[in-house]
C-alpha cells in the first residue's frame, strides 16, 4: 500500500550486484546517505572472483546498512520500503542483497521494490539537479554492459543498442591486463592517457547501427602490442602513456559516434552517459564537446554516482514505489536481467 502523495516516503536501498556493497537512504527522491564498502581482495587476480565477492557482501552488508541509517539520521521504523538490485549481476552477490532486503522488510512489515541495475545507472541522473528532460538518450557504460537507452520516463526505458560481445569497461580492463596494469585498469589508463598522445590506431568494429563490439578492438590491440614488442622488448614500458592515450581514444570514439548517431536518428535533443566508465575524463569531456557542437542538452552524473552505488537503486526504487510497482517475498535474483524485461509503463 503506497502512501498519500503528501506524506514523506523514506526508502532504504541495497546494491550488491558485483563487488561493492552499498546502502543508501532516499526520502522523497532526495539522497540522505550513500555508503559503499569496496572490495580490494580481487586485485591480486586480475578480475572479480564471484565466490570471494559474495563472501565479502555477507561480511559488509549489516555494517554498511547500519551506517547508511546513521548517516541519514533515520531509524528502521521510519522506513516505508526497501529497494534492492534484482539483476543483472553475479548470482552469489545478488543473493546476499536480495535475501537481506526480503528478510529485513519481512521483519519490519514493509514492502520491497525490485530494481534493474542498468535502469538504476540511468536514474543516477535524478540524484542531483539539473535533471534530464524526457525523452533523452543515455549511453550506459560499465565493466559488464554497454547500452544505448531511449529514456521516455522514469519507469519507461527501451534499449535500442547494446554490445554484441565485450563491454567498454572490459575493453579497458583486458587491455590493462595486456599492459601489465593492475585491476581495475580503466582509471589507470585514463590517468596515463592524460600524459600521452593517441599516436597509434587500432581496428574499428563494424556492427549494427546502434550496437557495439569491442572484442575485435581488443584483438587488434593485442596483435599490435605483440608485433612491436617482438621488435623492441621495452616498447610497452617506453610508450605506456601514448599507448593508453591511443586505446582510450579508440574506445571513446566508438562510444560517442554511436551516441551521436542515435541522438540524431531518433531526433531527441538531450544526451547522457552513465555507469562506471562515465567517470572516464575523455568520455565526459567528449560528450560535453559534442553537445556544444550539436547544441544538445548533455548530462553527466557526479563521480560518486557513476560507479555501483545504492543511491541510484533508491532513486529508481522511489519512482517504482510511486507507480505502485511493488514486489513480493517470492522474488529471486536474475543475473541476466534486461531493461526490457524489468521496465514498466
């Protein structure tokens, strides 16, 4: 049962789709707190280990939720609903968040609201003003997903294009592994790229008009590195900054060209980026420059709302709550959940 529109609505949100445990408190669409516990255990393995991630979620979720409530000066009795990430994500990680949300809500006798993680990245734009005007195209880019989303309303989104293989974040991280950089490599490549020049070119994929492909780019980078290292064993270390600048330029160019085509083809006036890779400086600056050139309205979330966080889950959950989109105790995680499957008109 939803509250009267004039009554304050307070929602606890939980995010546990991958390796960050996060809890946030949202009141009437405003973020009161947003706590995140990062996991460093995966850095030794060059990627996220699912079993280790779920164990760390088990360890972190209670203190993170408690701290989010303390930060917001809210008690459990003040909560009207609990929003949680249903998917997509790692099954073991999702299970921790979903089961915690269901158990706490059952104990408090309040409803639960399931949230699509990729929808929530789009909804991060409504955590702070200025808010995008509908409709707009959002390029969502993360370690596991790359999508173009037509956003018609808070609860009405349509994926018009997605990656056919690797995501943009994977392209950064897998290239970083080739270069001997620690995981996650994206932020490091961004840092090094700012000290280099994009002197090298790599193969550019040719796929559907709104779709993406990064596996061919990764292969092109690999072959280029192998050829040059064969000629000069020190080539990577001697040219690291320029290599990173070239890789970053290639990935960002692919992303922005697709975004530009989608905005023009669908005749909208606003463009946005979201997801972990939206923290990349070249992508952020590139969108702003493209928007200025094309006279678009452009929107970029604050850095703390780019990576996985519960505030974006809470914002999405709040608008689902207003629309009466409540879940029940039979809900279970969906690791391969899509926006099409979870969106409600």
